[in-house]
C-alpha cells in the first residue's frame, strides 16, 4: 500500500470486506443498511491504540422479510364472553359501572 493509504481507507476496506463475506454467506444485499469503519477514532481501548480490539467495524443488518412479517403481524383479538352479563375478572380501572359491578 502507498503512503497515501490512510487508516480511513484501511478501515473502510475492512468494513466492506466484512459486508461482502456476510453477503456471500446468506445475508441479502438489501438487508445491509449501514457499514462503518472507525479508523483511529472511537477506540474501544483508547489507552492502547494498537490493540486489535480497536480495529473493528459496525454493520447494521435488517431482519429477513420473514422476520419482519412476524414482527408486524397484529395480535389475535381477545375472545368476547358469550354472556355479556359476565363481569370480567380484572375490569379496567375507569370501566363503566356496569362492567366493574358497582
């Protein structure tokens, strides 16, 4: 690498390589929302700048379409009692008096 190859380029290349590896192993291209390299900023161990743990990337990956569908499926409505005169076990605090038995 030339002398113009900075820590930023190295960090960016590292982040993009990690993204490519994820995509080659099943993560869909549309799932990767963000890729970041931190270069010599935001060190995990600022007192040890050469520590390997400082050479990290951040990749934000969206859930799969199947997982998104599960997350947004509305809950099933609660069953309504067959006999409307039955008082619920735990009526809401501000329920009309015919619901809370008073």
